[in-house]
């Protein structure tokens, strides 16, 4: 347990930031899972909507330095690739 006032305050700030970061991380991961569920069910309309939501949350995570810029870009690229691949498979069948 810290004794100095500054250390106590720093612990409070750290706890608050950790909770915020975990909340944001959970949000973008859930958005990606929702997108993948729509793709699995071959529901392209809802998949496109959830893709834009996932894009938005991944970008916010990158903006707040929760994700590195390139990591966010890679995630978005892979999600788009999945959508295009699934759309192509649905059209051919």
C-alpha cells in the first residue's frame, strides 16, 4: 500500500485507465465476433453493417493507443478480405 499522496492518486488513475482500456478492448473484440457470426450464417447485409461498426471501434482503439496504427489497419484489412471471400462464395453457390 502506497504511503505518499501522489502514489495513492497514481494508483487510482492507473486503475481507472485499466478499466477504460479493458472496456474498449472488449467492445472492439465483441464487434469483430459479431461480424464473424454474421459471416458464418452468410448474412451479408448484417455483416456489412457490423463491419462498419467494427471499423469504427478498431479505429477508436488505435486513436487511444490501445492498438498500434498498423495493427488496426491489419485487422480491418483481414476483416474486409473475409467479407469479400464470403460474398464471392455466396454468389457462386
